[in-house]
C-alpha cells in the first residue's frame, strides 16, 4: 500500500511540475514578440547575424555571450530574423529552468538519497520553489530577452544537482558551458566549489580547462583582456564602493523582485533567513562577497539571477505548508501572473519602447542612408528595425538629420545634440512625432 501511495504521489508531482512548466511557457509566449531591446539587438547585429567564425573569435564586448550567440545564430538561420526566432534559445532555457528548479530542490532536500556533501535531508518544498521560478516576472523577462542569462541559470542549476548527487563530470561540463555562455559564471562557480569542498577541486579544474579550450579561438584573436574585462563595470574607489553599496543592494532587490507583491517578498525573505542555515550551499556565498569587494565592482543586478532561484529553493524550505503545497504553489503562480502583467517595467539592458512606430515614421520621411542621432539604449533597437537609415555611424555633417529623444532613460534632445557636438542654434529643429515615452525630430541646416 505504501509503495502504491508513493507511486501516486510521484505521478502527482510529475504532473504538477509539467503543469507549472506549461504555465511558465504560457506566461512567456506573449512577450516573445515585444520590440527588441538594446543588448539583444546588439548581440544580433554584431555577432549572431555573422558567420560562426566571427562569433567564436571576436569578443568585442560583453554582449557576445558566445554559446548563446551560437544558438541564436542557428535559430536565425533556421527560422529567420523575427523576434521570437532570435529569442528562442533564451525562451527554451527559461522554460527549462522550471523543471530544473524542482529537481534541484529535491536534490538539495535529499530527494531519493542523502546528498554526499550534506549531513542530512532538508524538508524542501520543491513545488513552491518551482512555482516561483515559473512565474517570477524577472525570470519571465529574461526568458524573452535574447541574451545568455537564462542559459546561465540552467547551467548553475545543473551544477547544483550534479554536486548534490556526486555527478562530478556533469558538474565540470555544465560549469564550463556556463563560463562559455557568460563569464560571470565565476560567482556561482566559486560558491558551488566551496560547497563541494575537496571533492569539487578536480572537477573545478576540469571545468576551467574545458572552458579555456572553448574560449581558445577568442583568446587567440581577441585576447584575454577582452574577455576578462567589462568596460561597463569598472572598479570603484574604495570609499565610493561602500557609499554606493546600500543603494546598490536596494536596486538589486527592486530588479530581481519586481512584480512580486510586497507580502510575498517579505515571506520569501523571512523564509530564506530561517532556512539558510540548513543549506550548506550558501557557505560559499561569503567567498563571492569577498571577491566582489576585492574587485570593488557592483555587478549588474541580472548577474544575481542564478542566486535568486537558489534563494527561492531555500526560502520555500521554511514554509510549513507540506499538505497544502500544491495549493500554495498554484496561488503563487496566479498572484505573480496577475501582478507581473500589471506591473510596468523597463528592461535593465535598455530599450526604445516605440521603436516600431518610430521605424515606420522614418521609413516614410527619411531617404536611404540619412543619419539618425540616437544614444544608447535607443540606437541598437533602431538599427535593428530601421535598416533604411544610418544609426550606428551617422554623418553629422549632412544637411538633414533626424534625432531621437528617449525619455525613459533621460535622453532629451539637448543631451543627444550635445553628445554629437551639434549646437542647436545652428540647425532648424522640428518635432515630427511624439510617442509618449520618446519623440522623433528633424534637423535641417
């Protein structure tokens, strides 16, 4: 009878995870066709639209998440340049996060066997953690953003499961692929290696060797400095680092938990504080904090996405809803779906919300090759959609120009003209159309 009951429970949980995975897909599909953002447009223009030889050798900026760029290139060649096609690899990885979260929660909680790096089982709530991964607005956003961050989350979860189950070769390969996707795999990698202790040392070395081999073409052509450095994140003076730390932590919380009701945020925070001592995996986070402090950098909030999922797993373990876990999971999905779709949010990587409308206006008014003055994060989306004009290398000496104002990011017309060193007194300025969050101007000499 017990075996039959366990079998029914197993089938029920598999069905619940399958349902949460389907719901996750349904929550993400509507955003697959939203306008391309700044970083994803840049990834396509500079890397994924080019031959594989360019993708694997040219590391001109951190926008080249090489493994993701390869997958985006393959999707582009198979399905064309539609938004959904370019986002397909990130989307599929974002869906895979859901069942991987469940398996990781089971592995961290003991699952079918006590993990070799833990002292005992933990009463996890894997369905609740999975529900959070399925419906957290920030994970929905990055699942529909053609970048490598959802792939990174998948590899971190696979590494977590592998260590918990003693599958060290899987850990080494998955960690190497994480590095090949985004170099900031370094942070979760250090945390996981500390968790695995001595048993993780050899697999960690294997992961580094594999990653170095994968990066070899880029190292030879672009150099180690291009990969190791990020021009957008620079070391801060020690005083400024500590002054900016508290506001930074606030921005990280706001970014990662956006669209999650404050009550749920508080419950997650309390659950995490209660349960964290039962999860040895977090011991290594102290090393990550030390590394960040030594670097004196404040990474983009998206760097912490894999840690957010592990935090969901940890927090869920403290919640005392064992018998009602499926009901609580369903309630979370419904609540987060409602708040997620009613919360207006800008992408951290930048966007020009009215880029399609602006493209239509330019196609009507501009002659081929005429320059358009636009600052980041407006220029890349505009260059992606409006190939008729010159956005990336505008000739500011032409008699007629167009200029973009993006109010979401404080890009006024005056600021745009100042960047391109154009005195507004030397040109006749006419607003062609206002799009609410942005505007398009015509400049004539």
